[in-house]
C-alpha cells in the first residue's frame, strides 16, 4: 500500500469514525432535535437506541486491528444506514441540506472501505 493510499484511508476512516460516533451519541441521548427528525421521517423513536449502539460498535470494529470479516459487516452496516438515511430524506422531499450529512458519511464509508489496507481485507482463496 502506498503512503498516499494510507493517508487517504486514515483521513477517511477517522472522519467516518468521528461522524458515526457523534451521530450515535446524539441518537443514544435521544435529544429533542434528533427525536423530532426521526419522527418526521416516519420512524419510531425506539429505533434510535438500536442504531446508536450499532454505530458505536461499528466504529470500534473498523478501528481495531484484525477481524476483517467483522470490519466488512461494519462497513455494510454503515452503508445501509447512510444510504437509508439519504433515501428517507429524499422520500420526505427534504432539502439537500438535510441529506448532505448522510451523503458525506456514505462517501467516507466508501472511501475508507476502498482504501483499507490488505490486512483489513478478507482474503478469498480461489480453488
């Protein structure tokens, strides 16, 4: 892996971790703004706690060394969560300003996944 790719990976991954950790914390605290937003998108508030826990665990999985299969699941979860958020905002005809944070996290997820080092990937053996 080139030095350039390592830098891209770590910048994207740290920003992704910060974004997921901060949104997870806000969801875990169930702030009024977050519960209002969640309800306006048509989701039950009890889902906030579940999403928060999975986001926080996903951050841990992406940042710790080894466990490539766990990392793949975490990236998949981040992808589904952020793409679902984008779709929800679009479906409710909300302005792009409300969609942008989820779009940014989706892009960071894809960049981090794409540039991850070899030791963080699942190695498939072809017969």
